[in-house]
C-alpha cells in the first residue's frame, strides 16, 4: 500500500507502508522518483531520473510541508 499524502506541481508525495521507521517521503513524477528523509533534517536519500532543478524544487516543497508530512506519517504508521 502506498497512500498519497498530496500532489503538487505534477509531483505525487506518498508513503510506502512496509518500510523503516525513520520519517521519510517518496516523490514521483513523469521524469523519475526520489526519497527524502524528513527527520532530523530534510535530506535527499536517493533518486532516479531527476535532474538537480527538479530535486531542488521537490526539496523546497518537502521543507515547506514538513510538518504536514510528519503528521500524516504518524497518523498512517500508528495504525500498523
């Protein structure tokens, strides 16, 4: 299961339900995908097919919505 948290600027931000406990978010678009750690700081974990411009744009979105992502993470994973 991979619930969508939100969509913005053509990106889908989502979780994978069977992963490690460290808060992170997956992002996908037509060009590729990425994974960002949320805590302790927003940081790129890995990516495929995205250029630096896209990665920077995504990182800014993640930073701006960090609290929302963390809240949704806790809600989703408290149900495991």
